[in-house]
C-alpha cells in the first residue's frame, strides 16, 4: 500500500485555452483531493500540460512561434485558470521539463530492456488533432476522424512498437482481481470491451518530426506523444529519480479522465506499467462529456465556455457546486446558464443561505448572539439524519459520485430548514426549547460546512466563522473516521454567532 492518495487530472494539450470541459475535470479532481485531505489521507493533487507532438508543433508554427515559446505562453493560461478556480494542485507538470525527459527515457529504456519494444514499419491514417492512428473501419464519411470529423493523413514511418498484444491476459486478470479499478461500472465495461476485442501492438516513436523526447537508444526517433504524456504520472511520483518517494506514492494513484481518453489510461497505461516492471495504477475514474446544446465542447466546434469569466460572473464556488452537483459522474451532462442559475437559487440561495441567515438572525434576537449547544444525539431526530447523511457522503466519495455526496448533504440542509419551520423558534420566547432547536441547527451547519468543503471551500470556511468556530472546516483530518469530527455533538455552544450579509443573494436568470 502506498502512503499517499495521489489524484491526477489529464495533462491538457497546449493547443487550446482552458474551457468548461477541462475545468470540469480539474474541479472534480480537486474535490476528490480535498475530500481525501479532510478524511485525513496524505494527499497529492497533480495537473499539468502536454506539450510535445505534431499538434503542438503546428499550433506554434501557425502563430509564428517556437514550440517552447508557445508552450510557455499557453501552459501559463492553465496555471492561471486553475488558480482562479481554487484548484489545490501540489505540482504542475509540463512535459517539456527536464525531470520528465529523464523519466520518460528511463521508462522507455526499461520497457525496451524487458523486451516489449521492437522495430517495425508502420503506415496508417493519422489524426493530428487526436495524435492517434485510426484503422480504415474506424473512419467516417470521406476518411474523417470519428472524433473531430476532420480529414486524416496517411503517414508511413519506420518506428518502434510496443507489444501491447502480449498484455491481453494480464490486463484481463488485473481487471478480474480489481473490480473497482475503473469507475463507474459502465466505463469499466467499456474498457474491458476494448481488451476483449483483441489488442494490437502500437507504434510508440516518430521520425517525421522532432518536437518530442529522444528515444534513448536511437536518437533518430522521438517518443510518441501519448507514450510521453502518460508517463507524467510516474515522473511526479519520483520514478527513476527518487526511489523513496516513488515507494510512498506508487501505485496509490487515482486518475480522473474524460471518456475520450479511457482507452489510453485503462488499457495502454496499465500495460506500459507492467512492461516497465512497476505496478499498474490503483484506479481510473472516467467521466462523460459536458455538452453545450447537445454537442461536445471543443475548439473545433467553437462552442467553448470560458470558465474563469463564468466564475467571475456567478461566483467560483457556485460554478464548482453546479459542476459537481448536476453532472452524474460518468454520464454526459448538458451545460446551460439557466441550469446553473436554477441550481444556485434552489440550493445555495434558498436552502443553505437561508438556513444560515435565519439561524443567525434568531440566535441574535433570542439568544443574545451566543450560539447554544445542540441536544444529545439520543434526543433529536437531526442527529439520526446527520448520521445517515454522513455515512452516505462517505460512500459516495468512495464510489466517485460527487453528485450523490452533495445531494445527501443538501437533504440535511432541507430537513433542518423544515424542522425550523415546524418549531418556529422565531415565534417563541427565549428559553430551553428555542436553544435546543437552534443548537441543533448550528450543529447541522457545522457538519454541512465540512461536507460541502470539497465543493465550496471558502463558503464552508465562512459558515464556520459565522457560527463562531475557529479554524477551517477542511482542516486535514477533520473528517477522519477515527478521532475526526464528523459525528453529532461537535458544536460546543457558547460561541458568538455573526449576522452577516446573505451568502448567496438570489439571482435572476438572464438571456
Ligand atoms: O487528451 N467535457 O488533452 P486534452 C468534459 N493531452 N471534459 C472535457 C471536455 C468536455 N467537453 N473536453 C475536454 C488530452 N475535456 C491529452 C491527455 S493525459 C496523459 C494526456 C477534458 O487537452 C476531459 O478530461 O484534449 C478530457 O479527457 C480532457 O479534457 C482532454 O484534454
């Protein structure tokens, strides 16, 4: 067992600005990492940029720049966007870094030395946008790439091949022995389908251009960009440079990817690890596409939404919440501005915002602004509901289902609002009854702040401070199973509760 929960995103191509699709993956990976920090796991979040290959060389050329000058500029867009979206990555890898060159060369050499790379000739239809070859049958229409609907190119090359076909049985055994290695299940079945169809060897070097990492035993060749890119996950874990770190981080790696690159991560990459003599990754979670008007967002379709501008308009945490709450991870989800505003008003303004504001208002008017302690768990139904919700949230994150974690958390918010409406503490004279109801509600707010923190960290911190608690709700280990604070009764009472501005003023949908 590795010591770390090591979460990754794909490394994004620098031919394109960050858009809502890449933002979605990155926000989900960030939420996974944040949850694991909260439950006390030593956590490491990695993202980065994929900068080699023909596609990037051409993108640079079109702009009259050298590939590295272009990559420097474009990779900074991702660094800036992820910082604006509150992404807590511990490292940012660029495949043009020297540490990565060394690691790729060692990884390739290990596979070569183990006898799984051989020289051969390759001719085939190549899509530059995908950086991949397609067979004649896979093409659509007039020899168009099935993903991009763009013409493919016939490329003939002498290059090195990875003997992927030799890994069919080992991959099937690995899937058999690890039922949750790919989540959700629909994606696992898809990956198994690829393997059962039969695997062909893949060409893993190029000689037609040189924007890449040199093959260590044959300087004429550069490493195929997908082979180069996948190895990034090992580079950052210290592969070939820091054996001690590698032993702590590997194979505890959890990849989050879009369904378009499932095959690379769930078939090629585990086989590459086996071939290099290291263990395959612990888990691959694949999500669906974020669609706009029913179509995948992409540069070629020019229907991209700029995530930082959107976050500035609606609030970064509202955007994060919507992405995590309204896409069922694994399925496609359609993005609309109206959907975002509808969710904002229902869950954030009306439910959570309302709960905080009514509790702080009544604590101010009936309890002199000092929050009372909750009832004993045995004396309040809210404790039972909280217990169920906490268990459900734990299971949901475990199953890579953020939408279920947040749905359960908001059930607790709604039930608490409903309980307040029945008890109506604002109508009663101050006294033990009013204190009990408000104490329970404050305790729920404390628990909700911890449970909502992976999606909305700063909102959660604001709730903590308004109800008079010190520290952050997402302090590492606060939600640990043993000795953590995700159990009824943690709100101490006697804290100063602040009546502040509404957390989420209602918004009008606009066209
Ligand atoms: O494939 N909806 O990079 P990439 C949801 N460099 N997610 C989307 C999306 C959409 N409409 N569009 C993109 C590459 N994504 C390689 C990866 S990893 C070793 C190398 C997300 O810039 C989704 O996660 O094309 C998808 O898998 C990824 O961006 C592709 O990013």
